[in-house]
């Protein structure tokens, strides 16, 4: 009995929306942004201990075979199978002891050697028998069952052959990558220099959190949100104070940002209001704008361009819209510039835990909660009620975004959707 339609693999690029009323689909917007920029080329050679969180600049091949030598996988006794003649049980004298870190030894004929995990297998031994499978009688051991050839021996090169791929370029160096590099004796690694990202939030109403508010003012949530999102070892953040909706001030701030950064993130000023000056300022500085108005909700005003060689991402001013557009588009483009091999958000498939309605025309990224897996192992997700691009309190309750295709008007419980975990 088929419980669900066959699962497909989530598309890391496609957003599920089509061009509508001159709006740009998300996947096309990303493609246009990628065409604007090149990857960073500056490489730094760092000690392994200082490279955590950085982006690997080159493919790394194994400089040695791993394991480096045949070694014992368990505490026990190394022996030669040809010494076990006739029917068991067999008794062998223990001729010595080999510890991890000890020099390789030769196995005397007709004898066994006590061996500890990680110690080099002695020349002539072709099996290691676990200590719990022998009986120790003074300087002798008694063996009742013949071991298999190669038993409990880790062979040289069985993990990695000399010259085999160890790590690919574009990988962020974390704990498992550090283990692989260190185990192969790599003490210094080539990494791409840090991506320089400038944050500039615009709006005459914005005040730094913790500061008393005058009538009509609000605290700047976007700067704190983006600073947290950019808190990565491969990124250097360049913070600018919030800028009033003044073309001259914005022009000055953007000129300074473009002189320092590889990527400029602005929030606000990209819609069509009287005080939305950002597009005009970008063009005034000689920049170009490739994308305006996306077929997505929230985040329709997102703009993508370039100014003085820096990638410009004009995020909407509403905090939820700024969060969604950074998560779905911005981090993809920034990761590409930084040299990451995998830049897109990792989408998963889940089943809706409740029905929902949607206005067709734009794909929607709706805040949601992941409920866990049902009895059949299908991930369940439920959208939060009353989503809005200003509702940062609701955003804090979400642990995922559900992608609702642009042409869907209603989806029912059990329908499969793509999910971006947060």
C-alpha cells in the first residue's frame, strides 16, 4: 500500500514560482546575481589550528597512506596461523609485549606477542586474537577457536591510499575535516581569505537597541539579525551605523562600504515609497542593478546589483522579509563569492501537519515549526498562523520556512512541501 506519492529530491535552486507580472523568480534572481560576481582568489596558508571555520582553497590529497602501518584493532595477541597445527585447543608461549607507539617487532616462530590497540603488527603475524578469546596461563595462552586470517588487523592504506582525495576545495573546515587533515599529518592548509561583508541599515526611524525611543522611532532589528547571520569564521563583518533616509548620507555611506567590502547588505529603501532612495543612489555611484522585485513573499522588493566591484544586496526593511531574503538568496550569493562549494540552503521534504491557504502569484516562504516524524518516518511541519513580514516575535518561534509554490491556492494536511530548516 502506497501511503504517499514518491518522494522527490528537493531542488536546491528552484523556488517553484514562475514569472508573474514582471516579477523575477527566485532561482532566476540567484542566477543573475551569480553572473555578476567572481569567487575570491586570495589564498592564505594557515596552521591547522588557526584554520577552523575557514574555506579550503584547494583540493587536498592524502600525503600518506592511512593507516600508516598495519596495526592492531583490539587488545589481544598477535600470532602466526601456521603455528596452530592439528586440532585445537592450541597453546603458545607469550614472547613479549607491543604497545601503541612502540617500534615494530618480529614475531618469533611458534610464539605469540601480547599486543595493544594501535600497536604495529609484528613482522610474520597474520592475525590478532582478542584477549577475551584466549585463556592466559602464566607465560602461555590457550586458544580454543582458530582465528581468521587478518582478524583484528587494520591494514596500511585501508582508510586512505596515498594520493587519494582527502578534502575538496570549498569545504568549511570543521571538526571532522580537522581530524582528517591532522591524521594525515597536514599541519598547514590553504584557505580563502575572509569575505568582507558590510551591513548598512537605512531608515530615519531606526535607533540602536537599548537606546530610549522618541515618538515614531523603532529599534534596529535588522542589523542585529544580519550580524548574527554573518557570525562565521570565513566572514569579516564591517558595520555601519543606521543611515537616515537621506540621499546624500546614503551615497556617502555606500561609497565607503563599496571601498571596503566584497558584499554590501543594505536593508530598507528598495521599495517604491517617497523615501526609498537606494536604487537611485546605487546608479548615482555608477553601479548597476540586475534584479528588482522578486516573485516571492515576503521579500518582493529585494534588489541585486553591483557597485564599485562589490556585490550589492538590497534587502527589504521589514525584519521577516530581510531574514527570508538573506536566508533564501543572500547567503547563496555570499557563499559563492567566498568560495564555498555548497552555497544554497539545504532543503528537506516534509508533510504538512495542517491545511493552509495561499494567494497565488508569488511563491511564499512561511515561518513554520517542525513537529518531528510520524509513525511512518515522514517529517511533519506546521505553518505558524497569521504570518507577516513585520512579525519578528513570530519569527523567533519558527525553526523552518515552508516553501509554498506560487500557483497553489490551498494545500491540505499530508501534502508534501519543501522546507528550509533554520
